[in-house]
């Protein structure tokens, strides 16, 4: 007997054998039905070898209890005497609660695990058909199906069959099941069966001969009339047979279900007819099918019904699959398809997703299938529907590096076995790794991880997922480098033709030039070339993700040529995670940012600095510019230094804007386009103000030293004063001066004019840096008036002659450079003009409306589409700004919030004051932000300013990408622009014109 307080020796043995509930196990071992087994030490060893010894023992007790008296001894005797049977039965019971339930309901089915002939080790369709041959209805079919599944699971968990063999057996069992279900349906409707020929084509994992334990079985049905039958009636008969066959497999009965049969991969999906003739299938594929449908047809395999018709279907569609890469929309389709589809996975589940999550099974399958489509048109060895076979063929042909293929093969097998064991437990369709500790323990043990199953499982899973994440993109690009590199003897490389095909499929318009760039970057044995070979596979993927991969690769070659000998450049890209992707995004998004970078390539360091993309403030920039001016010899050198700072800051701003618009792996896309617009406007305004301050200091120092005879200030106007500058905007300004005490007014005016002339000259000197154009046309009397006026002259003019348009222009006036006290007094002078007491009179309102109407009719360029002109078009910048400015002039005297030079701030203040309803305010704001972003996009993409969408398709696609549209959605972008601005124009008609 056991001494009280001490555990029995059996308890300790059970713990050692992996039981988590030894007390419960002791009780189960004491049940009378196990009396014949209780003392046998072999039983405990066998239970301890299972994935879940507690589960295996519970299943065994249920099975023994379910036996008739005469059968019980046979079972226990066989269990003790036949080790292969013991391992298989207990292995299944310890891995699958669902199959234990089946055995408890059908206690004689254990006998299917006893035989151990050679044919039982790896059965095919014929053996499974024999196993299902007695099924005459859905219930008996389910019982026979589970009996066959028992044997497959036994071979799987005991290691007799590996992953590929198990997946193939499951597909063969599905084939036999579809044939049995079709036979039951034909028996139930002999008239329908006689009227038609029906072929069942397996798709997906069943077609690819790599099925899971529980998965939808994807099919396509092809029908033809029997000889002498009417085609329409025959197709109706075939549809009834197909529908009945699907129900036989899918419906839930007292024996549960087998698996859903899914026919949604057929032409037109669930909206198309369930059964079509062969000619109807071909007509659809030749005219309407999309790239993903040809990708799906990679796995098509005739499995049931009329074998001749099935073979005809495969023979007919197969050439279409391998011509898919030559179709017009293949490249944009590939770009869309290559993006991970994780949006529909609940956020809480992404990290547990084996199939669709990052580094999941879909990544491997997708990459392999895409490479098959690209290269299978010229290499028939790649025509396999099975992922692992196709991967091996890609490696053998040099389309994938052998080391990469080997690692992916290992990772894919591990992840698929995980998926199998998760599904096997309850025979439920799931791809989620469980969270429960007991489930994870059973899963880990089922994979042979016995020391610390949960920790080891998580470690191995994460390791293999990381391999997939790292390699699935490189799979496309590394062989392109091998094609131009020095390879070890015996290594197989892509042929130039195959490399060109792949680059074309990835969106490169000039594959030959791309290969030359790769050769220049990556060939040779230097350390630099070795680092480039490590970087380029990933960079090529990021370039391919853009609207202009060729420009991205060319830009990268130029930057690398310029910086290749500096020790920090390649190290920065290799070691700073974000730097390489940031550079790829910037180089492939348009011309402006690469042009700015190539003028001073060392600015690439900005992209690796965690705070490098944050704009520098006005004070910081002005301090840096004035210090550079102070160190320079002469005015031209001083302003060259100031313009160099401006160029660097323009690059910083453009890079931050592009990365915020595109998003990267580390930094998601900025969800608020208004925030992007505000950041660009503020940053460009600050750097232009600092540059003008530097030019002013340089011009003064060159002739007068530290002190000009007159006090001098620069007032920002237009978008400059509104802090809303774009990349291509001029700086609208007014110049104001005030003679110092004792200085003659004429002498002061001459000095001020010379300063302005010199500033404009210096800022427009032809250099490598972009010029800063100063526009003073908003001054009193416009182009006919003096460039510079004294404060007194402004006061006299505005008191006597000021027109309403000048008061409106002054709404944007803000100090920018020079004597700030003088600038503040100028602002005090103009405040009563721009915010008139008691608001604008009706005559002034009518005058502003007349001016706006005239501008609309006269200033829009000839031939421009008024619905797409961002500045002067319907619902564009001018419409929104004039509407807001009219509200400011009418109500600014009473509403302090309206006294701002910024359009969006003034619009928000008008809404807060109740002057404009919420919906109308949002409509105007959305249109203004969108029009501003279009102008910024055009400058970023083309490298020169513009107010309309580009006509070049690649440039237009780049604008769309910047605005957040996926490839192939340019038309949607233009439609959205017209819709948003049309709604804004309706608000303008109401608020501005009062109609």
C-alpha cells in the first residue's frame, strides 16, 4: 500500500512519461476494462511517446469500453503483442480527439490500423477507392472516409510518411471521395447522369496534390452533352449532379461533415454558372480572366467524372497558364498580388496566423507560383502544381538559389506539419497557432520537441517564419544578381533571357539596362560588391513596388558610384534597418528627390538617422545659414552655402513626404494627408525664409558691412506668407524699408533697391542647387510700382489708392526676414485693410466676385481641363482660398481666429465661429488638401512644377502611388479628384457667389 502523504511509484512513473494529470491517469489505468494492460510496462512507454499521453489514455479507455466482450480481448492482445499497431493506435489517440471520438462510435475501425503490408505504407487513389467502395449514402461515406483518414494520420504521427507523402495521400483520399460522392449522385439521378458528361477538376491544394487534413476542396466543373442530348438540358442536368455531389461532401450529418467543396474559383466566381462547357471555359479565359485566375489554374488537375473530358480541359487551359506572363496587365497584377493580404486578418490574430501572416505558408506558395508563371513559359520542367516539387525544379533550373530553396523547403515543411497537427486535433479547418498552454505542449510534442515543448515550439516556429520572411522576396531577386556575378563552379545561373523575363515581370521597362546596372554594382570580388549582393535583392523588391523601378535602380547606381568609396555608405544601408528601404522609396518615386540627392549624395545619411526626417525649425535653419554666410568669402560664396543648406533641407522634406506617403515596413503610411501637406508647407516656408535671410545678410555685408543705411524687412505674401509653399513655389514677397536716423531718404531708397537687386541675382545664379525665385508682383501698383517702398510710402499708398484685391492679397502678409520690429509695424499698418472694421461693404464683395469670375474665364491655360486643374480649376485651390478669404475680410474684425495667413486654420476658425457648416468645411478642406498634394506630387514626380495631372502613364501612376492608390487604380484617382472638387465647387457657389 502507499504510505499516506507519499505519492505512489505509478504516479511518479506517469509524471516521467509526460502525463500532466497523473492522478487522473492512475484512475483510468484502474478501470476494469484495462486490467489486461495495467501491469504491462510497454504500455506506459508507448503512451509516453505520444503527443499527449493523457489524451491517448482517455481515448484508449473509451475505445476499450466501446468493444463488445468478444472483441475486447482481441484488441488488448493485439495492442500488447504488435508494436507497430500499438504505436499507430496510441499515436493517433494522443494527437486527435476527433479520431478518438470516431473510434468510440465505430469501435471495430481500429482493425484498419493492424495490417502493415507494403501497399498500406503509401496507398494511392485505387486503394482509397477500395476503402470507400461500400459507401452508398452520405453517412456511410463519412464513416469510410474517417476510417481511411485514421490510417493516414497513423502513418503521419508515427513518421512512416513525411509531409509531402501525407499531403499527397490526403489529396488522393479527397479524389476517391469526390468520385464516390459523384457516383452516389449519379445513382440518385440516373436520367441526369445519362444526359451529360461531367468532369471534376481539382484546384488549390487538392489539385496540387498537397492537401491539408481539413481544407476546402476547390473544384471546377466542366460539362458536355451526351451523344444526342440537347446542350442546354445537359448542362442543367450536369449542374444538378454537381450540386448534389457538393452537398454529399459538405452537409453535416449524424457523422459530421467531410469538408466543404468550393467551386468559387470557376469563371465569374459565385456569380457564374456552376457548370460550363469546355468552349465556354476557354472563351472566358481567353477574353476576361485575370492574372490570379491563371495562377489558380497552375494547380488544375482532373480528378473525377469523365476522364476524357477532364484531360481535354487540362490540355486546353494549360497553354493559357504559361502565356499569362505575356498579358498586358501582368506587371500591375503581379505588383498587386505581391502585396500581402493581411488586412482581413483580425489584428489580434496576425501573429498566430500560420498561413496568411508575415512569414507564413502563403508567402512561400505565392513566390513559387509567381516564378513558375514568369519562367514556365519557356521551361516545361516548372509545370508542377505541387509547391515543394516546383521549388525543387526552380532550384534545379537556376531560377532560385539552391541554398535559398533548401532553407525555404525546410521552413515550409515545418510550417505545414504544424498546420497539419493543429487541424488533426479536432479535425477543424484552422491556420491559427493555439494560445492555450496544453494545446501548445501537445503540438510541440507532436513535432518531437520533448525537453520544453512550448518554448522549443515557439523558438522553432519563429525561426522558420523569419526564414520565410527574409527569403520570400529575395527569391525573386537574388538569381538576377547571380546572373551577372562570378559563380562557383557547378552553380547554375539564370540565362540573360530568363533574367530579362523576370525583370520585365517585376515592372522594369528596360531589362537590359537593369541587368547592366546590376552587373556594375554587384560583380567582382571586392567587399563593396559583396555588400551590394546582400543589399540588392531586397532593394530590387522595393524598387519593383514603385511606379518606376528603372529610375530607382538607376538612381541607386548613381548614388553608389558617387559614394561607393566612402566607408560609411554601404555600412549605413546594411546596418541601419530603415536606411535602405527609405533610400529605395525616395529613388523610385520620381525625379525631384533623386536630383536633389545626387547633387550632394552625402545627404543619404539623413535616411538612416532616426530623427533625420524631422524638419528643422526656422530658428535652427536661420542660425545655420547665417553662420555659413559669416564664414564665406564674398557674397556669391555665402549664398552658395545658403542654397546648399536649402537643397539639403528640400531633400529632407521631400524624403519625409515620400516615405510618409508610401509607408515602409518600419513606419506605416501617414493616415492624414492634411498633416503631410502642412508639414511640407511649413518646412519649405521655413527653409526659404532662412535662405532669404542669408541672401539679405550676404548682400548687405558685401557693400555696407554689418549695417545697412536703412532698416529693411522682407514680408512673405501668397503661399509664402501662408506657410503653404510647395516644392515648386516661387516666394511671393514685399520689401519694406525705413531710413535710419540721419540718413537721407533717397540714399536709403537707393541702398534698399541695390540690396533687393543683389538678393535676387544671388538667389538665381546658375549653380548645381535649385534657384529660389523671388516674386514681388503683389506690391502696390504691381509690376509698374517700385520694388521697394518705405513704410511711410506704403502707408500713404494704402490710405489713398489701395484696391480691394490688394487688401485681399495682404491677408497672407507675414514677416519673413530682416528687421522684425519694422516688419511688425508693417503688419500693424495693413491689419485694418485686410480685416476692415464692420467687415466688407457690399460693393467690395461684388468687386471680389467680379475679379474671381474674370480670373476663371481668362487665366485658365488654353486647352486645360477645368475639372483637373489643381490651381484654377473647378473646386481647386483658387476656389477654396477665395471663399475662405472672403469670410476673413467680412468677419475677421469680429472673429480673432480668422486673423491668420493660413487657409486651413482660417477655414477651421470659420467653422468654429459658425460661419460655415461642418460638412461644407470638411468638403472644402478635403479639396484644398487634395489639390495641394496633386501639385506637390507633380513636382516630386516630374522634377518641375505643374497644376495638372501628367499625361505620361508612368508619371501618372507615380502620382497615384504618392496619393495612396494601389497599382492599376489611376482611373479611380482621377474620378475621386473630380468627385471631391465637384462637391467643393458646389460649396463655393453657395458661400462665395451666394447662389
